[in-house]
């Protein structure tokens, strides 16, 4: 199946821990994104990578560090997790210039306790 | 700064009705507009993509229109079914250094059997 896949689907962890979320796309897209959906269901961009290069960093705390080993993968590492980091994190991909829209993964629900 | 507003925030209608969801955006300089569907606890499913040069797109019982000059889009759902119950998200693609989606907060739609 052609898709954007994220792992894990659910992540429950204690404050202060470090965790990673992985994302892979097999659509051949050259741009990947991380979006955060908060408790009010509002989706906002965090990062964008084009062909392994960071393009957008939307004033996200530097505890969040994206890493793109190749254009098909974009992982999100979070250090020193805080309660406020609890949210659903979505990975997405697109082809620039975009004529066919964005494809989103199924999301990772992060709960910090 | 681009802002996207969706009205109404929630809508409940009986099965079989035709309905319209509204989306407005503050800056007409958009690249594309994309409508998504999100089921509870799930990811985003792309419904329709309207490029900035287009005025509407249709897929099955769904029709989306775009009026860039007035900053508006509508999603028309014909002959609604209980399976249409979900949150519908409108997103505009803009270029601020790089391309990204700016989302509205969604319309939560409930179709009653």
C-alpha cells in the first residue's frame, strides 16, 4: 500500500523521558512534515523537510528535534517530555510544487503522565 | 497572517439531507485548498483538492467550491448518510518561505439515522 506510516500509534510515558516517533512514506514525495493536533483538535505545523533539508521550524521548543535520514523518512525525537507535550502528532508528505495535495499518516497519540 | 475559520463548529442533521460546510480564509494568496475528513481517534483522509486556478471539484456525493477573491470555500454533501459523521477540516496551502497547510478548527458533523 502506498501511504504515510507512523509508529508507534500510542505512546504513554512519564515526564522527563525522551521518546521518538518514526515516519516513513513510500509515495516518492520529496517533502515531509510534522503537525501537532492539540486537545482542542487544532492542527498546526511544526516542521517541514525537503529532501532531507529542514525548511520550516515553527517556533517549536528545541526539545523537539526532527531527523531525516533520507527523503522517505522523517523522525521526531522529543527530549525531557512535559505534560504539555501531550497531543496527537501527525506526519505528512507532499510533492513540491504540490498539485496532488498532502497525505497524512494515522497519527501518534502521545500522553505524558 | 493567514487564518482559516470553519462555520459551523458542529452540525447535526437527519439522514438524507443535503448540507453545506463553510470555510473562510483571511488572505486570498493561497496555493491550493484541501478538504479532509477525520474520524474519532483516526488520521486525516483527503476528500478533495482544489487548486488555486480551479473553482470547484467533485467526488461522488461531495462537491467543493473555491472563491479565492472572497476568501471562501464550501463543501457540499448530498444525500447525507450516517457514515458521513466525522470532523471535516478545511486547509489552505500557503507559501511562507516554504509551502505549508494552515487548518481551520473543523466542523463536527453528525448524521442521525
